[in-house]
C-alpha cells in the first residue's frame, strides 16, 4: 500500500484544540487519523473516556493499539470506512495533499465525496466528518485556510452552511508548527445544527507574533478567546457568519493605513503538503 507522509501535531496544539470543545467528557469522540496518538493522549489526559481512533498506516495503528488499550483503534482508510455510529466530537489534523498526488485508492474516495478531481484530500475529510457528527456535535480541525476561497472547495463551504456553523477560527499564519513543514494553517471549530447564519458571529483570532513558543500560542489563544479581547500574541475580531457558499469567510491582515481590514476573496498561494495524523 502506498503511504501518505506523516507529520506529528505538537502536543500544545492538540491541547489548544481540545480546549475549544464543549462536549461532555462522556461524549463519543473520533480522531480521524490517529498517527502516533497525540490527540488520543491529550483526550485521555483531559478525561475523555469514549474515544475512537482510525489510522491507515499499519505501523502507526499498531503503535496506537498498544498504547491505548482503553480506546477503540481501527485500521483503515477514514474516507471509505463505514462507521456504525455518529460522534459528539471529531478532532484531528487531516492530510493535506492535492488530488493528483494521492494514491489511486484514495483518489477514488476523494472524488466520490467532493465530486471533482480538482481539490485537496482534506476537503473530503471535512465533509465526511460533518456527516458523521450528531446534532450538536463539534468538528475541530487544523488545516490550510484555502478552503475559504478555492473554487473547488465551494462544496465544503456549502456543507458547512447546510449542516451547521463555524464558531471559531484561529489563524496561525506561517508560524512553524510542524517539523520540516511550514503550511499556513488555521484551526476551526464547526458546530452541527440548524442556525440562522444572518445572526451568527464567528470568533476569529489571528496570530500577530511569529517568534512565539508553542506553549504561549496555546495559553494566549485560550485567553484571548475567553476575554474576547486582543493580546500581545493574537488579534481578536468578531465577524458575521458567511451566508452563501459563494461568499468567502473573511481573512484578516494588518494594514498600516487601517487599524484592521477585512478582505473578502483574498487569495495567497499555498504549496500542497502531505500529512496524515
């Protein structure tokens, strides 16, 4: 079997992401690519009892199977696996790779889910995860931000609107989080349910200091979200939810001519990477 490269999420980032959840500790939780088990480890430390991890790589699966005997660990491809239950919380760092760089068996599943061969595998992960959530369930992922504006990611934005809302976006820009890789990433929190998007708001925080330790990122992000006020590491903004899949979620950039500016449809290049964790 062809493998997709593995890059581990820092523990501090996993802790930050799990801190965003409001799901009770007895809720059913899924890690959609458990790798060496960093999310499962932090979930266990936070007191979550009912966790499931799925991993496509047999060596990483065996690692997690031995490490987490209290959790259900599945060997399989997340995109094609037929889960029998729905989840209260889905969390993780899905792979980032354009369709053309994927193994053939994964290409088939990505195209089935997103309906095109022009897109990224993580689009399919988001859509499948939304469908696997219970009503009131939460999806928390760290991904590149180009699904906000990419033409072929319209299906992702549409699924968000049809099935729930975005509650939080943490823009980590180009801060180096992953060893030997440097994608521009965001953490987002999605909540499933029926909402009036015209009245919904999204809490957005954008990192403004790139020379910062992972522990500071975690602590300062939690602090600014709780206070809804900028600090020395993050800028805080509350924005209206987007209301059509054609309209992009907003990106924020400091501009010396303005205190802050909202740019719709702004596009920056991003070179595809391959992650599986």
